């Protein structure tokens, strides 16, 4: 098959590498425009393998469609794509296209699926490889595999330790099934579908009156982006790492200071030990450094 890979970052590069290792014919690569002096890993690998590269601002640009039409692909393979693939481009490919999505579709459609799965308290998620259509993550499913969301998993650990390597394995597998005529895409069950928007900082403001587990899920589901937020002394405080604590008291009140671990804040039904924060221009620092640097005291309150 003649394949065009559309992707970016390390994930796109690793998918391209896996497809080439499997012996697939990659006739073109579409990736993001270079926006800094940093090396674009997808472009670098494509250049090394003498594969034509296009870096459009938008996939719907007329020149992009013209480029794809000229290459006459049999399959589009999406590996970390944040733009919408226009129907006209899908129709230019014999078998359409496939996409990697880090959730168990039809649950958690959208670009922040991993964040919302953790924040919602899910104990499992997974990877879905599906056909692309005009919707957002709505196409028929080719492959799906589950992984556990462990109690200590953050967005970072879930992605890099579990969903990233699983995607590198499953995308080439789906391509092989299509090439061999053995793929059997199954329509998604719309009655089980959910869509969550791209997560923003306003979505991860901590409400200290909520249960401990809900706050803990919010913090780990926002690490490393966008970071759960509260306020200290009227200024924004980001909490990057924390763990539940058995203490109790008034929600939002700091009730204990640990010079080696951090500080304890009460929740609606318990408490959270805050271990890593960011305040003003500190960058990410251990919470015990924050205590000493900003004279944190028992009785201080977080929030509004």
C-alpha cells in the first residue's frame, strides 16, 4: 500500500520508524511546521529516509490536498494529529485513514482523553485504532486494547509507560490487517459515547470542599499539563504532585507542615499531602522548599 503518515513529535517519529521496519511503503509525510530551532523528529527521520515531507499550517489548505492527490495514497495513518482531516483528503485515499486515540472509544472522545479518564476516576483506559471520518474520534474501530490506570498513575506515567508503547505496536498491526484485507472495522456504539473538550487551566481549579479522591484525581490527571491550580496569598499556586492523607479539618486549611515532604491541606472528607508545587517564578519545586521560601504557616488557607 502507498501510505501517507500524518504526525508530529516523538510519537509520530516512532510510528514512522515502526512502519518502515515492518516494510510498509511510505510515500509521504505530513507534519507540523517548524516553529523553533528544535529538531522536528518526524521531518528528520523522513529526510533521512528520503521520504517527501510537507509542513502545512492546516490540513485543509488547497496545496496540501493537491500534494496528497499527487501521491495517490492507499491509506492515511494519523499518529498524534491535532488538526481535522478534511473529508476531501480522506476520499483521496483508497482505504481512507486510521487514527490512534488514547481511550476506549466511544468513551472519552476528544483531544484530552487521558486527562479526563484519570480525573473522572476511571480504573482502566486503553488505545483504540479506528477509521477516520468527518467526526471527532467517531469512526469504526479496528483494534482496541485495555490498560489499567493505577492509583498512582499521572497523565505522564499513563501515556509514556503504557499508551505510547501500545500505540507504536498497534498502528503497524492495523496497517498490516488492512493491507492483508483482514481488517473488520466495527461501528462505535453511540449510546455509550462521551466527548470531553480540550482541557484548560480553568477546568482544573481545585475546590477544596470536594472529596480527597476527587482532588487527588484532578492533580494527577493534570500532571504534566495543564497543572491543577489553587491560590495562596491571592496568587496562583500550581500543585503538581500530592498524595491522600488521613488528617481532617476545615477544607482548604493547611493543618500540618513536614520539612521533608511538604504540607497537608484539608479537603471535604480528609486531606491531601502536597509534595510538589509551582508559585510565582519558582518553576516546579518540592513543597518543603515552598514552605520555607514563602513562610507558609499552619492555619494558612488555599483558594480564593
